[in-house]
C-alpha cells in the first residue's frame, strides 16, 4: 500500500480557468477529506465523504468549488473560474471511518498557483 | 478568540535538546487530539493521536493532554536535525470527523 496519492502535484493556471485535482485514498478507507492550506497557516477543512456520499461542506467551499467521489474510491475537486485567492495547497486525507479512533492520513498535496 | 492558538515560532534548539510544543483551545467539544509533522512543501504526517487527558508516549515523542486547562503539548526528546519541520496540533469533536488545526510551530534543530 502506497498511502494517499494526489495528482497533479503542482498546477499553474491563469485566472478564470477551470482546474481539477484527483485524490486516491488508501485502499479500504471509507472516509475521504479535502483541506486547503495557505502559507503560514494550518490546513482548513473543505469537505468530506463517507464512501460516495458527501456529508459536509465548509462555507469556504463557494459555488465555484465542487467535489465528487463517484464510486466511493478516488475523489476529484474542481475549481471553476479560478481566482488569485484560490492559490493554496489542496490536501486530501483518508481514514477508515471507524468509531472510537479514526486516524486521518494525508497525501502530498496539490499546489495551485493562479496567475 | 481563535478556536486554537499555537505559537508560530520559529523555535531554534541545539541537537539533543528536549523540545516542548504547545497549543491551547477554546472549544470544550474537542474530544480527539493530534499532532502532525509537516516538512516544507509536503503533506502533514500523523505523529500522535490521543483521546483522553494524560500522557501518551511513542519513541522520542510524548503527547500530553489537559482537558481541564484546554491545553495540549508535544515533547520531543533527544531532538535531531531531521526533526526540523512545522508541527501542527489538530482537534476533532468526533472520531471520524473534520480536523481543526493550529497554525503550526516551525522547529529548527541545529546540528
């Protein structure tokens, strides 16, 4: 098992373009989380899935953002009409989804730069 | 008042020193307490995961939780240059739920 993977690792785009990121969680992990991290800050929660169901979205997730996990395995995060304020590291994490103790493991992140 | 307070540092110590990293929080609903290590331009790596008040030890790392004071700590013994990273405290209200992070403390261990 290779852990959580994310693709691409880096993305540079022009303002107004759409971008899509992919996350592959650890196999058999039912929960998948998306976070955003800006320089000098800790990660901030965006949304999470239990299998294919999206259970919660942060108010940080504007209408321009959409996330899917169509078959309960990998997930995509799309940003439409990107703005310079979207520049950040987008992190994906996964967990087994157990009651009691449930550790979240993070991927390497996708660094987005909007010019 | 921010939900989580963490000194950003940087904290610079000589190799072999004992390091103490701390976070305070205001939300009494937090039940799960974590420490992550993050190297520059990498994803966070889970170091410690605790539920109750008290101490938990794992190798050179000890996590301490004081729910009554709303204060958590991470101690690193015999610090190494490879420990140089940003340390993030994280909290959750439930076991399988979103994490609330501190802003991170940057640690530099000098050879």
